[in-house]
């Protein structure tokens, strides 16, 4: 299932979301300009290597070399499709969370979820993994977790391929994101820890942290972007709209 858009208009311009997308595109352009050993060295230096974190202070670059990638890794990507898919999810779901938290609050939330996702990956794959983890998907998973908690009944227009045909279906956000999360859990169960591939644990950890933090936001669904357009009159009356 590929989301096309959500029917949950935002009340503010997603300034930080666009800035994050721009930063990711700029870093990917830098990656694309590198080849061979230069590219490998760049990814090894700024990607998150679990083994390096576990021996913090004893490897090259000291503690800084082990901890800095918790931030930098979320701006690197393993390929164009990896970049596009992550930025597309951020574009669809991030604007409502930015509207909910404000620009600065959203930036802090995004980075916290990204760091938490990376920490989950490091703890669960163990000290034996020397494969660099890159990508914004852990931080974006946090955005999805918050969206799951705040706007479960918002509609997500989704395209489902069926042989040579494309079907467009409007799913409630809670269902779409539940299916997405189930896919991450199944992927984590099937994957061999420490081997190259998708960082399933980072996705799960980021989603869980985003959903947990959203528990402390008052009346998530009672916000200006959903109050008048996404729900029926009975729902608005329930919340005093």
C-alpha cells in the first residue's frame, strides 16, 4: 500500500518539514557526488555503526565519533528510492504533527524520535553489527506513531496495485498505520540480526516513542485542522466544537 495523501488539512505551513526534506536531499546530492572509497568512508563516518557505539571511547574518533552519527545518520540514505519513500511519508504525515507542536517543537520531536529509533537499533542488533545504519525512517516512524495517536480517524488515500490495475482506497489512518507497523514487526522477526537490510527495529522503536510522547499532548484530535473537515457533526459535538 502506498499513501497518496491524507484528508487532514494542516492549519500552518510545514516550514520545518520542508527544511528537513531539503536537508536530506542536499546530503543525498553530496553522497551521489562521491564514489568508491570516498563514499564508503563518508557512510562509515556519518552512518550509525552499532559496534562502534558499544565500544564507545575505544574506537577511532572517540566518544564523538560514536555518538555524532545518532544525528547525522538520519540525514543519509542508501539510494534514491530510499530517500523518496522517506520524504514522501514525511510530507504526507508530518505537516499535521508540525501544526500540532509548532515549528520548534516539531523539530525537537523529530530529532528525539530519530535518536530513540537509532538507540533501539543499536540495543537490539547488538555489538557485533558493523553495518552502518542510515536513513530518516526511524524519525519519520516517530511522526507516524504520533499521527496514529492524534488523528486515527483521518482518511489516508492509498493506492493498491492489483495486477495491472491501480485501486485507490480511503483507509482510516489507524488502519493504514497499523498495517504498516505490522509489516515492520514481521520484518524484524524474519530478519537475521546484524545483517545488511532494513533497520526494522529502528522503525518500531521510533513509532513507539512517537506514540508514547503523543500520549502527553492534550486532546490531539481536537485541533483546528481536523475539527471542521475530517469528522462528522456528532464527533465535533462530542468534543464541544
